C-alpha cells in the first residue's frame, strides 16, 4: 500500500472508529462510572465535604460589655457673675490656663462705687451725730447729779430732780438708737463693698478655660439667677461617662477593668477601673440606660471634654488561650463549676478535671490558696464582701493575694502547655503608653477572681475524615469565640456547621464574596 493511502481521511476514520476501539472506550467508561457508583454507595465519605470546619488556635479573648460614652473633666466649675452690669473687660479666652486667684473678668463698677461712697458719707454723718449725743448725755448726767445734791440739801424741788432724770434716760436712749443706725449703715457698707469686689471676677480654682458663654460688652442680669460667664476645668484627670443598657448593667461591678477608645485615636486605648454606676437611669426612646463612671489620667492632654468614646468593660479575659468558634460548642446545662481565674487572665479556669492521658494540673491551676478569705465565693458574693471592707482592709487583702500569687508562679509555664492562659504583666489602671496602645495590649494589675467554667461538647474531624465527639471545658466566652480549658489541643479541626450549597453560599456572601469559613465574626461585629 502506498504511504499516501494510509493518511487519506477515509482510511484514517476507518482505523480510529473500528469496533475494537469503540469497545475499549466503552469498557473504560463503564469502569469509571461503576467505580464512582460503588464509592458513593459503599466508600468512606470525608466529613469535610459536608461540614464547615475550623482549627483550634491560640490567641487572646475578652468577654466585654460594650457601651458608648463621653469624656468630661473630673473637676470643673462654672464661673458666674454675682452682680448685674456690663461686662467691661475679659482677661482670658477659651484655652487659657489660669491659676486660683487670677483676674478673669471685670464688670463696670461705676454704680457700685457710687453706692459705697454714699454709704461711707452717711456713716460719717452718723458718727458725727453720735459725738453730739454723747456730749448731751454728759450734760444730762451732770444736771441729774446736781439735782440729786440739791435735793439732799432740800434746795430744789422733787419735780426738778425727776426732769433731770428723764433727760438723762432720753439721752442714753438716743445714743443706743444712733448706735443701731451706725451698725446698720456699716452692714450696708460691707454689702456695697462686696458688690464692688464682685465686679472683679477671680478664678476659684486652677485649670483651663474650656468654655466662654459671655462676651465683652454684654450686659449681665444677676437679679433672678447668676449668669454663667465661663467654665474652668482641671484636664489632668478625666471622667468617662458610659451609658450601659439595663440588660448589661448587671455584669458590672466596682473596680472592674475597663478601657476605651476615641474617634481618630487609631486603636489607642486608655485604661481605668469602674468607680460607680449611678442608680438613676436615663430613658431615651423607651431604652433604659445607666451611667457608669470611671476616671483616667490625661497626662499629655490628648483627651478633651465631650469626646465620644467606645467603652469596653472587661468581665473576663484570657491571654494565649486555646480558642474555638462559639458555634462549634454545644454547652451542657447545669454543668458549670467554679475555678480560679489565673492572675492577669480573668476568666481562666483554675482547677481542671484530670482525664486519662491528660497531664496533672499544675500548682497555678489549682484552687484558691488558703490565704484568700473570699475563697469559694461567687463573683457577686466576692463583690459584696469587698464593698463591705474598709480601704485598709481591701489594701491588706490585696497584699495577701499578691503574696499568694508569687508562691504559685513556678507552675505557670507548665499550665500554659496544658492549654491555660499565660500571665501577662500589665500597667496599673489609668496608665497608657504608646507601646501598649499601638499593640492593642496593656491593661491592668493582676487579679484573681472566682469564675464559673462550663462543660460542653464539640465534634472534631480526625485525619481520616471521621467525626469524633469530645467533652470540653470552656472558660471565657464572647459572641464569637470560646476559651477551651481542657478537651482539645491546638490544631484540632472542629465542626461549626453544615456547608451551604453553592447557590446558597453565593447568595449569603452577597453574590460571590469569599468566606473564611469558621471563626468569622457576624456582620457588624469586631
């Protein structure tokens, strides 16, 4: 056969589509579809194809109560005018730094000066009259004495003696009346002089002028109420007034840790301790809010009055803890038990139940030391007991707790390897540094507080894709994540829910936005 014949189209089609080739293709297709049908019916399924999963990771977690608030000076005074008149001169402006006793403003003193001059002239007139009356009194005394002597010698009449006696009494009475008038005039003079002094307004405290409500040349009327001219505030210490909803206010307690951020602060945090919750609520649009107050140092004057803040009251916190998404845990009812939170890691469960193959709890993870008189109390009982203590008793209690913490620091490293939160040394309340603020860290002094841990169950997927259910103990919890005290290790893959069909997932993500699967916060949450 010629070579050209082999490559003719008809010959090529005949060689490719003969019955042997077609039979081989059919056999391959049958084998492939048959294997797929067998694997679907009898083969092992990988659970990852059905469920959304996430890995157990280490990180920091906080259980916080959020609120909005405003910044106000801790100490301030509204300076007003005590007398009416035209504001003649202002010696300050907004932002001026003044000291106690500095002259702030002057009111036109013309009327007050005239009143003082008139009252002084009237007083001098009364004092001159007093000298005349005293001379008349002396004369009346001499005449009375003369009539008495003549009466002894029987050289005058009784009527003359009685007249002299009456004149003496009248002179004395006139002097007493004039003395009362002089005292009244002196009192009125002091009032006029005070009004004249009130025409000059002095600073009642040291601070910064933060507002000015009157202008030079304005007429002030102090007859009905004292008009406010300006406000002086001490900006070295600021108070944050946070409005907490009635559903969250029950979680607050005195001296709890709190921090806040401001608009434009670029993540910088200021720290403090809750001072008090005002019992009188504010009702706005049927929403009941309570004012929670705490103070913060303002050393560099970066906080200004009326700044809006986002406040976070820390109910519990854990550092370098094992974390799982909240959706992965099914909590058991009535299985909570109390453990000791580790210093500097509020909410850290202290005493873990020993399970087969699990390391023995370290010293730092055991129950509260015997030196603690509040051991075994709930958070509410502990708070009530602390409030009943005097400041000296609270200081002594903190010293005992500090000594107890120092005695258990040797076991802290081992506790961290068992899934417990590490201790983090933090600045005292009211301090803020660029390093801790920028890093999002920093915070508060170490403290140990009893907190209840809870048990629950999670489902994990092993290396073979099979599902296994485990019992876990959880500590600090927020809306997105939970701290795992025991039952899991870092890297375990947990189930958080069923995978959505492609069409549903596309619609849920806004038409094609990618999801991170597990651990993604709900929309609108940090």
